[in-house]
C-alpha cells in the first residue's frame, strides 16, 4: 500500500497538461475487439483502469503493446469469449466488454463487474437492452452468460439515461443485422468519442450527444488510429485545486464546453476564469464565497465525478453549501475523512450541508474511492500542516501522475510505500 505525505497551505501556480479521458478510453478499448485489424489509441493514459482493461484484452487473445504514450491493439487472433472473474471484479468498465464480445464472437461470459464502491450501479439496463437485440442471457453463480449469433437491430428505450448502457448497446449493435435506435440515451461527450471511433473504423453511428442514437449495423469494421478527448474530470479536479489553494493555473488539452457546469460554479464563488481554444485559465485569491447549491445530474449538469472535490472546496468557502448527490447513493464516503480535517458537514441521505470553516487542518485520512481520494488529496494540499492520504490504488485508477502534476504547480506532496 502507498500513501501521499502532504505539507499543505501553498498556492498553486503554473501549467498542467490534461490527460486523455479515462471514461472515453475504456469504451474505446472495448470497441477495439469489434475489428480483426489493428487499432492505435494515441495519448492513452497509463492509469490502472486502462492497465486492467488491457489485461482483459490479452485474456481474450488480443496482442497489446505500448509505444510511449500510444497503445497498439491487434485483435486478429482473439478467440476467447470469457472475461476472467479476477479482472472483471476489479474493474467496473469490464461490463463494456459484453457488447463488443457478443458482436465479435456471438457469445460472452463475464463475472459481475467491480470497481469503486459508490452505490449499487445495477446493470439491469445493459442486460434488458441486449435482450432487445436478441441476446439470450442467463445468470448463474455470479456470472452472466450471453449468446446471440448476430445481434438484431431494434428500438431500445432506456428507463434512465445510463452512460454505460448507452455505450454497451452501441458496441453490441455496431455489427448487428439492421438498425438499432437507442432512445433516452445518455448525452455525455465520451459517448460522442465512442461514436467517432467506431465511425473511424467504418461503422455507422449517429446522434451521440443527443437523446437518440441510431446505429446501422455493418458486417465488418477495419483498423483505425484515434486520439481520445481530454479528461474533463481531471481538468475539473485541478480547477477545484486552484480554487481551494489559491494562485493561478493554466490547463492545456481541455475542451472548455465540457466543463460549463463547473466553470459556472467557480465563477459564482469569485474565481476568475478564462478560456481560449484548448486552454483554461483560473485565478483565485482570498477566501471564496459559498457555492450555495451543488446538485449532480447527468450531462450537461454538474458531474457526479466532481461532487467529492466540490464538497472539499465548499468546506473552506464562506457561508453554507448544500450538496445533493442524485446519481449514486453512497458517494459521501469522503465526508468522515474531511470531518477529521476540521470540516463541518452534516449528511442526510443524498444531501450534505457544509458550513464553511476558515481552513482545514492536516490529518491522516484514507481514500475510499477514486474521486473521494482525489478530493482528500486536494483537501490535504490546501490544509494547514501535514497530512497523509492512504490507499492510493483508488486514485491511480483515474489519474496518471497526480502528485507530479500537483508538485509541478507548487504543492509539497510525495508518495511513499507504507
């Protein structure tokens, strides 16, 4: 196990380059199975979730290699349709493999996926949607078995706009017989990235980013090269870091339009924000005003993945803030750790009331999930005194070189083995 040791209380200055999006890359890796030809993912972040997905691809028979920051995947020899339980249980995104493996091999077997414990996150929408495409599904002993020689185009109405279900259905229908229409689809920009990647391989997907996605199945897809979109959650995390610590940061490789909900909140609390092309500039001085209300919702609303860092920011703002988590029922695991640092937070169900304090105090805290771990690290960087943040395996799932980027901006943070 590893931990961060942080001496807090220093402002952040400088430039941070944002990695490609974790939540875009993982479905792209699943999509690589759809073709018998090689694909190249440029600027692929070497985070632990990506490493886990490449392990699944290798178990399926794909050849995977890194060349610098580029990931090469050759699925021509892939023949296995079973996703190992040991890998699936470590990685929530393993569920994306269902759609692509079914489309490629006509069958799939997977253990129930794992990942961070932030709520139930049932996969019922995935399975009901696949059944609409003609996939026969049985569940036994913690495994899901799927069979369908070739999925059939159909109309699927999702009960809620699930990102994962939308992506899985796009993957399953990319090589289906006929046309699939997905209604009440999720609108996240990562779904647009998946559409663009499949189309680069010769697929016919349109409508991503809107409520209706139409997929015309094709018999065969070819190889392609692709550069994923920037990681809006990593960018948001560093913007919140600047708001907490004060100072001035410039972020490059960002798409400001993807961060509208967060940028609105940061301007609301008196941060100065500028955007130009693929850059965002933020400058913060003095104590910030309370953001009053932060309520998570599907894109383009405030992202649930930034709720924990925003909660940490609210702890040191002037006034009271209410944070409402609408997407996951156990996504306040970071709150007891923030309270150990002097935060004044009361949680009732899916809502937290945060009364701002002048500053947080250094303490020993434990990361319980990916975004909560990032939030605790930001709290430590902004706090008075020394803190430790333990169990970095969660943070490493989504951030590449997290401490190096913070240190380059002036934070005093180092990683040590426990």
